C-alpha cells in the first residue's frame, strides 16, 4: 500500500508539472499588442508594441529575415515567415518569442501565413506554383485551394472561416481582388469594377462585412464583401490591418507604421527609424472568458516533439 501511494503521488506530481509547463510556455499578452517587422537591427525582425507605439520589443533576434507576423486567435502564438532554413518558409513561436518551430518538415517557398479563425489551420501562398494553400498547423496536411498566377497572393481568411480573399494577376498591371469560397471553391471578383489597377494586402474587417486593401499609388480602400461601396480610407498608404474592434486601422506610409481612427480621422505615427511594416493587432479583452485553446495547444505540442 505504501509503495502504491508513493507511485500515485509521483504520477500526480508529473501531471501537475507538465500542466504548469504547458500553461507557461504559451501565454497570450495581458494587454493589446501589435506585431510587426522592422529592420532597425540590420535585418528584418519580428517586434511587438502597444497600440500607442510604446513598449517596442524584439522577439526573434535572429540573423535571418523574419517578417509577416500574424497572431493566433487566442494570442498565444505568432506565425511568421523566415529564411533561417535557407528558403523562406513558415514558422510559429510563442507570443514572447520563445519556442520557434518550423511548421512543415519539407522546406518550400511559403509566405504570408494567416490563421484560420478556429486556430486549426493556416492559409498561405506557395510561390513555387503561385497557389493559395490551406495547411494544418502541425504541418501534416496541405491542400491547394486556388491559383494566384505570377506575383499574386496575400491571402486573408474571413472571420467566419468560410472564405479567403486574395490577389490574382491576369497580366502586367491587371490585378484582381478575389474571394474564394472554401467549401464550393467558387470565386468572385471584387475589384476592379471598371479601371485596371494593382491591388495588394486585403484584410477583412472583424465583423466580416468589409475588406480593406492597398490600391497601388492611390492608397488604402475598403469595399463591402459583395463588391459594393468602394471608398478610400487613407491616401498614399499601404498594408492595412484592422484593429480588433474595427474602429481603427494600422497602415504603412513611407517606411513607418501609423494608425488612424476611422471615426475621428485622426492619425498617429507609431514607429520611427529604419523600415517598419507588416502589422497585425491582437487584443485579449475581446477573447471569451475561457478561450477554447485546447486543440491549438495540443497541435502546437505535436510540432514541438519533432
């Protein structure tokens, strides 16, 4: 009986220690944060900062080129691009920059990763065949969704998980903003309506009703998901990213990041020096009281076992 009690106590201690480790290694920020890329250290690195531009901190600290960060739905992880393996591919790290892991076993030119709303998958561009792919975050499965043609890409997952917006190229200067339904694979063109244009970087509003995008040499525009109500939000700006509430927009202008309040139209510069770009905004106050991160944590643990 004595030995059985000791054995059970030992098992319980292991379970508790593992639970504590898992709770610590993947923890969302306690306050709202914007992830972005910056060249201030001599090469492109992933940083985070407060929405007012304060508390800027380098997460990656690696000699490779790290860029295109995107928060997981629970804020516990950040997915990003890096060429640290010799080819630009997709990596995931904890929100504090620790435990960096390559998602897929075999390197391929994958870029612009974005999380699915449920945290189970990623959508991204494979430049080897200019296709939009959806892959599981454990790297075990990849499915090609559609073609972008040469120099297309920039996929963005809709908040309800049913559609992906992306850029399709039909020829030089003939870019199209399209949306593909992930179930039916049907595609529709949102832009252009009349004149040709060069479009980049679509981003869905948090409520899923609108898409912001960059219209080259014109600025940031927004359009309803049905292709109506085209409107310019910011002139001479690029790479839009919605705030979690949908009331503000982060964007690039020159080599710096700014944000604009869409009601007051007041803008604020967030970064200075070097080149800063590619922002993504997370706010823990908008999470459910008890985020359902079990699946995401389990799959992330699988990646770490490689």
